[in-house]
C-alpha cells in the first residue's frame, strides 16, 4: 500500500512567554510581554518578597509595560496581550500605548534553550525524522511513523502534544499536511494547543482564502507589488497564468509563487543542515554616533566580534566572508561584507575585516543597531577548509589606509 506523504509542522505556543508562566503561574490569563533588557526581575522580586516562592508573589508586584523606557522589542506575548494588538518584533514603547497594563519580563535565554532541547528530544523519541527550524518550531515526517497515517496524522499529533505537555507543562500547535509549505500554514489555524489536518483537496477551500503573506517566503515588498497587481489572497495568485507570474516576478520566484499558491512543495524534512552564517547584533538603548560615541561603539564592536568568534569555535566552524549590519536612527539598514582568501575563526581577524567594511558605509547618521556576521562557513578541518591557505599570504589591501573607524 502506498503511504500518503504526511508532514507536520509543530510550533510551541507563545514559547518564551509560556516558559515564564511555568516560573510564574500566577500570571496565567494576564497580558504579559517578553522582551527588553537584562534579566534582573527575579532578583528584585526575591528582595522585595523575601521568604516567598516566586510562584506566590502577587501579580501587582511585577513591572508593567507602561513604566518601561528603552529601545527593546517584544520577543513574544501571551494571547491575552495579543488581543490588544501587541505582537513579536514590536517596539516595547509602541506596545505600551496599546496595552499599558501588560506585565513585562525579560527573556531567560538559558531556560528557553533548556526547554527547547527537552521538547525536541521528546519528539525524536516518537518520530525520529525531525528538522530543527529554530528554538520553538520543527518539521516532522509522519509518513512512516506508527500512527502517522491514522486520521491523517491526528493520532500521532495528539500523542506528541500530550507527551510534551506531560513532561514540560507546555502546549504546542501542530499542522499536518502533504508537505512543509501547507503544514506550516496549518499549524497557525487552531492556536493555541490545536491540531489541524489538511489534504491536497483542502487547498482551494482552506488555503486560497488566506492573505498572500501567509505563504512563507512572500515578504512585505512582494506583498506590496502583488497588491498593486490586485492580488490579495493566495487564491488570487493561483488563478494567474504561470508565465504571467514569471514575467512580473522573475523566472525562479514567479514559478515558485505559482507552485506555492497551488500547495506544491517537494522539499524533504532535513534532519541535519549546515549553518549558512553566524552573527551577533545588538540594539542600543540610545542612538550612538560614530565620532561622539566612538569609545562605546568600539567596545561593543569588539565584543560582537569576540562573541561571533566564540560561536564559531564552540560549534567547530570557520568562515571566509565577514560582514557588518548597521541600522540608522531613521530605521534604514546598511550591510557590507568582505570575502577573505582564507578561513578564520579568530576574533582579531574578524574585527579587522569588519573594520574594513565600516569604511564603506555612511557613519554621519546616528546608529541604533550594530551587527557582525561571518559567512561562507566550513567545518574546521574539513576538505573545504583545508584546501584554502591557513592564512592570507598578503595583508588585506584597502582603498584607504585609514584606521578602523570605531578604533580599537
């Protein structure tokens, strides 16, 4: 018997917030946003409520979003906060106007990563073919797993949901469909703690009415262009001639868009994938100027390069392309990169190359974000790595022999 291809997308429900609610169950049902600065809340609450467990501290003792001041953005929000229009990637100050009564807590990255490892290990024990897509989501191939065909995959999805909840107290939403593209959309249908089962025959009725942005891969710029062409839903795209889409969006993107609108996607669930790049970036509490705040920027720049180098060394990678990312006070973003003729995981070499990139950007405006990236990665000691020279035979040649603009 030929098995139907059944692919699941599992997305943890408001993961960062849900992890916090395990620590502070008294906040369940209240609007809570996660984001902002360094984690000092727990220590402050312990000092003010000495002798009480964290779970017994009254909700009114927690900091509120209306009192937040800074440049942070929201990582996630509870569903109670989302009802006010608050969402991930929104500036905290903007969110404060929408939901001033929300409780605000910083991210506990260590705790989040611990729960992430736990829920993924549980999934792999049940269904071993898992593609890691980030801290809070995975793709799972149900096709040949016991229970993966029953009720279209619902039986296996229930088992995974229950196993994760029993072990962690966290809920997740799962979409099961013929492929990754539809499964990802399906996982959003019945949040939180929902299961959605879709088949190829459901594309017209369940997928076509959705907005074009629901296709993972159609971004804001494409959405604007599609709207100018009077295409607002996925069904609108599907009804267009494939050649017409190619004429308007290019050979590769136009053809992909047509296939996506019809629910076609043959990408496999990849259990292991190599990273394309590694990066570190930070958003400043206040805008900084390259000249007037040179010392502060220099320290931040050096720290970012050191942290990227540590990430490379810890994970066993080296890279050849060094890049920078700047975001100005008007929210414009600039990126520059430089490809070396050797691989490196050395912080000083990364900083030197990143410093050369700084010479090619406008540093007259104030900055709100700075980032450093290393790309064109190879495993340290791999054939791709060793076939290149271990070090550059000549010093880097630059157009202007000026010092690093942020200075060491």
